C-alpha cells in the first residue's frame, strides 16, 4: 500500500494555486530547490507527470488537476483532525483583584500552586485600591477580589488580620519639630489612608513628600531617605527598616478579606481562593523584618 505524505500534497497544491515554485516556497517558508525536490518525489511516488512541461509557466496536467482537487479535500480533513485533537487553554482567564498595598510579592506562588492542578487556566490580575476592587467584583468585572474594604452584605470566603508598622531607610533624617514627611500612594490606598488617619488622631502635622504609583516606587523613595511610610509588618523588604518604638503614633491592624463572585464556576473559584489564602495568609515562625533596635540608628533633628 502506498501512502502519500501530506507535506508533498501541500507543496503541490501551493505550486498549482500560486502558479509558481518561488511563490510556493515563500508561502511554505522553504527554498525553491526544496519545493522542486518535493514535486519530483511526489511524481515519482505516484508514477505520473503532474505538471505539463510543454506549457509555459506552471500548468498541471489533466491528472495533476485531479490530484490537486483530491489533495485539497485530504488536506482540509487533515487540518480538521489536528484542530479537533489540539489541546486548548481557556479563552476566558480567571480575573483576580489584589490591593496595591499588598503588591504581587506573594501572588505568583499562589497562582503557581493552583496552575499545577489546573494547567489549562490563565489569569488576569489587577492591582488596585480595595474600594475599586470591591466595586468591580460587585459589577461582575472580577471573579475574586482580595480587599481591605468590607462588604457587610456579602459573606467573605476568608479573612485575616495584618499588622502595620512605620518603615524608614538607613539614612532617614527625621525632624521631630516639623511635619512628618510621608511617602505613600494615592489617598485611597489603605496604607496611605491609615497612616494619615493615625497622624490626624494624634494631632501631628504631616506632608506628602512623595506619591508613587506602586509598592516598588514606595520602597525606593523610603530607602532613599525621602520620608517614612506605613507597610505590612511581614512584607517589609530587606532594604527598609521596621521602625520599632518610633516617635510616631501607633498604626492600627487591618483585615484582609477574600470575596468570590456569585454565579457559576463556584467550585473552581473556591479552589483558587483556597490557594490564594494558603499563600497570602501570615505564617507562624516567619522571619521578622529588620528592625531599628536603638535610637542612635536614626538621625533626629530638633
């Protein structure tokens, strides 16, 4: 039994349809000699001349036209089989919202764990302030939202408490007689909001010396000594110092909550939420952030 390789038929159809070896080679991404060799191999395999050598240009013989017609149908069936058997990823990614204040430091591990169990799932992640994330979840624009804002009408999937601390850079100069130099994101960001509220309650003057778009910009500004900021205790990066017993009012704890969209795919969303909770929740026995252990480590003016 003779089997005709589909790549030879595809090359032959390209030559016939484009009426040339050069154009067929460009379409197939190969050289003209390679196209010529495949046509010779096909003719040898079938034992027939498929192209009329006496005609100008590229003209199929009568048998060549019949072979081309059958080849088109066979190639269409071949491509359909490949398409049916192809493994596809979902065209609709799972939509996650995470507060800007948390950033993405812990998120990749959570998504990687979930992806090992559901390898065909994709993700679309939004970093926003909590109030907007909660609003987008309510509107159906997110599947899962992790927020520091609470919806009293919706039962959360999970929640936990996060502790906040003041942070500074190694070279921070703090003038206790002047306004507190604050580094933060927009005022709707929970860290910025809580730090301002704490200073206002204590009757302390403050000024926003740097407003950045991301956690990375915040870290850079504080590290450079522009001012002080509030961060989650367990997420203080190595280049910053968690300021213990600072000459600043204490910061409150805040609750982080995971909400799920109502509707279909509930089991899938709960599995993803569980992976998020395991990765994002505070762990016992973690390494404490670098601390300011003595007042002499910070320069004070006044």
